C-alpha cells in the first residue's frame, strides 16, 4: 500500500482510534467461541426473542393518537389530518399501525435502527411509510453534517434518499447519524447462551450418559481394539444409551466426563438469561424468569417498573421522532401513546380514586369517564364543589317582593 501511494503521489490516510477499533470489532463480530452470532441466530435464543418481543409489544399495543393543542391550552384529537390515520390505523398498504410499530421496534431493538421510506402525495404530505429490512440500507456522510440513505431489495437498488425522505427510529446512539448494533454489543452473552444450549443438547443426545474409559487387563492387538470399540459403540450409542454393560477380563469402566450437575448447566443458563436481560434493559420476570424470592407483591412492582424504566424511554423516543419527522415539528400537532391501561389499578382502587377526585372538584365527571374510555354525558362538565370548601364567601341575601316594593316607593 505504501509503494502504491508513493507511485501515485498519494499520502496514506491516518486512521483514528475509533476507525481502528471498528475494524478490530468487525473482524471478530462474526462468531464467539465458534458460534456465529448474527441477527437471525440471536433471535433463536429464547431470552433475546422474549426481550425484543416485550419491548416491541410495549410500543405497538398502546393506541397512538395525534393531538392538536388549542389556543386555550386544551387538546383535541386531530382526526381530520391524514397523519392521524397513517399512525393510528394504517401506515402502508400491507400493515396496520400495530404491525408497523412492532416491526420498526424489533428492528431498532435488535439491530440498532429501524427505517421506513416516506411516500408523499401531490401536496407533499406523507401518505405511506414503507419499512426497509435491516441489511438492505446504509447511511453515509456526504459532508460534515449531511447524510444520505441508500436502500435496496432483492430486485435491485431502490434509490438514494435525503434525511427528510425517511423515518428513522434509533436505539442507543454513539454517533448522531448512526446507532450501536445491539447484537454486536451483546454477542458474548448471546454466544455463550447458544453454546450452553448446544452443549446441553449434546449431553442429552447421549442419553445423559457421560463418556468414559473401558480398561482391561493385558494388551489388545489392533483387531481386538477395533472390535471392542465397535462393540461399545453399538451397545452404548443411539437408542441403546444407558443399557447395562457387561464387563469381562477384569474390565473396568471409569467415567471421564462431568455430569450436568457438575457442569452447572442450569446455573449457567440462568445466568445467561439475566445477562441478556441486562443488555436489553428488561427485567427478567418480564420474560418469564423469576427466582424463588419473588412474591406476588414484588412481581406487581416489577411490572410497574417495566413501564417506567423500560417502555417509557421507548415511548418518548417514538413520540419525539414522530413529532419532528412526520408532523409539523414545533407546531400545535403532537403524538402521544395512550398508556392508561398499563398503569391502571384494580377496580376497587380506581373507583375510590374517581370518587375522591370528583368530590374534591379536581376532575369533572366527564374527565373521569374519559379515563375509563367512556363517552361524555351532558351536564357532567362542571366540577363539583364540596359544601365545606366554598372559600368562606357569604351567600347573597334573598330579595323579597316586599323589600323590592319598598325600595321602589320609599
């Protein structure tokens, strides 16, 4: 390379630390301990699939609404704009809002970024959002603060797009225009989980019977050695594993492999579940993994913490990306998830809370009906005022007919 640079008068470029680290990282990212760790193989690990599914379902299940803030500070659903149906019902010809949001979140949680192409109408309003599969697009910098997105599929190049022509959902970012690849970051934990499962499978393929050494007195010639090896393989292999072994010539069988208990298979697999959950920021109990110390009360606290610690950052990410990349940015339109069903208590606690809020005059009765997703009723828009909370204002004296007549004719 230096000789070519000298011949053509070029100066060799000096690589930065991040570029060298990226080259080293890419060269070893394909496998861990002989196990290929890719997006597809990672999804074959049940813990990875459960973590990604928990995040994706938490972003796809809540209804997504577009609101317009009025001059009086009150908001109302902006159902008369095309973006409302796009986000709430049908973002493209093939998917519902639930399916599209779930797919985009899976792409972002697994690979770091989810990308969809914007299809605009004659008035430049977004009519459709077409998702692009991971590995079928890339982003490159064309100047210091300008990027281009290039997309393709099995039929060839789709095109090169400006940032305003794509909708991008980022996960954890190291650079302002690209995200960190989640599988590459967690490849060690995922690779060990795959290796542990394979080891466990091999252990059970042998009928949970460890290998060993068959020793006899005297010396065996080559023919005797081959016959004895074939006999042992026929007696102990396949569906005959675990059958009694008859020993002669003072033969002894000495086990040379660890048992499943000695190898601590179950402990290792439990540890890998917790390690993968730590990478994805999901509580282990959400993916069906709990220890003996967990109680019903603590489980309820974990479910509530899952909404605040795991789903809330993803919801905020979704809403801000929609506001800035699909709606009017700093205008009156904004998107919001309806997560009331995720934080609602039981029926008794909700009834007590609604009664207290209504009697204190903090909420109107129609606002409480809206919390329960019920239509408003006439006459319930005014807050109640308790009799002992009138503020000390004396009541106005009643005016009688005699008093009015005497005032008119003194």
